[in-house]
């Protein structure tokens, strides 16, 4: 069974732009301006997405002067992955189409 936080994380990742932000951040820390270079969205829209990802613990923020630097919270991704794996492995019903 998923925790409330994990459900929040899955909902955050279900939005395509946020999933792409996670891809951009894979293996590195970036400031918002460099993340923005990968998208055709406004800075306020990026801030909205980053807030959702930080609020559910998938991304951590480090402030440096006026800049915000973002990095994946890998421990949260590992925990979420473990929970998904457990749910799949213990599922009694398989749906085949």
C-alpha cells in the first residue's frame, strides 16, 4: 500500500513537464535558469512545477544568493521504486489485454 506522500509523488510525476524536469536533473544539480533552457515555458510556470516537486520531496533546493539550484532527492526515488516493485510483485491479479 502506498503512503500519502508516495501518492503525491506519483501524481507529481504523472504530469509530463514535471517528468521531463526529472529527466533533465538526472545526475546533476542545475539552477532554475538552466532548467528553463530545456523548455518552452515561462519562469513562473517552471517555479510552479518546481514547487510541486519540492513539496512532495522529489527534488531538493539549495539557495545560493539569488539563485535556486535543484537536485533530485534520490532516496525518495529509491523508496518510491521499492514500493512500486513490491506492489507489482505482490499483486494477485494480472491484467492482460
